[in-house]
C-alpha cells in the first residue's frame, strides 16, 4: 500500500470497498502498532496484560470507526484509548501489584511501608490531571518530542512542554518525601 495521510486512510475506511478498507486497517496497524505497544509496555509491566490492552486498543478503534464515530486524529485516539485502558488496569490491580524493590527508599524495610509507598507512587501519576498526564507519559515513556506531542494532542509544542514540566513538578511534589534523589 502506498503512503497515505491519516485523513486519506480514514476516507478509505469510511467510504472504500471492503478490500481497500482491509488494506487501510493493515496500513494503520503497521504504522501505529509499535508506538501503541511500547506505550502500553511503559505503563504496564505484565507482558500478557500489555498484549491484551494493546489488542483492545485496536479493537476499540475498529468499533469506533464501524459505529461511524468521527475520528480526526488517529494517533491521538489510539494513545488516549491505550492510556485509559492501562490506567483502568492499574486501578483494578493496584492492590495485587508486586513491589519493584528498585523504586523504594532504603528505609522502607517492612512490607507495610513498601505497599504504602507503591500506592503513593501510583497515586502520584493518577493524581495528575489528564491534560498534564498525557503529555508527560508521551514525553517520558514514549520519548516523543514536544512537537510530536503537540501534533498528537492538537496543541502547540510550547504548550506540550509547559504541560510536561507542570506534570513533573506535581509528581515530584507528591513523591519528594518518599523517594530519595528525585531530579528533573
């Protein structure tokens, strides 16, 4: 398949023949699957769960398109959908998460303190308003540039940088008493 813009691909999906639609989906999957899989893997460490959430993201895209919902920003839709699925999975599993010993302060020796600290870390990320959390996750976990973030979220690169910086400050403020050597 030739290289088409996302809007051209959406036109094919909404108006094309069955064969063209199948090719358009393959093209979009090839274009965005690595990014979405990496995004899920940065948030969720369970490989099986990552695969489930990754697949569910593309299923939701397909369902949205077949229900004729208007999608104008494919990477934005996929990223936000995968982010929401990941955060929902974290919330539902947060009481059963195993502790990552490398994230914890040396003084958190007993099991109760470690569990409490892990809950604080999860809460710190969840605490951030969505408009700050998304640019932060895209920058820190996806490694996207501010201009790429701006394009995905339909904001300016400067606005993406401001929101990412504010998110970092919010996280640091929440975690500072619990973690050692936090730096920007």
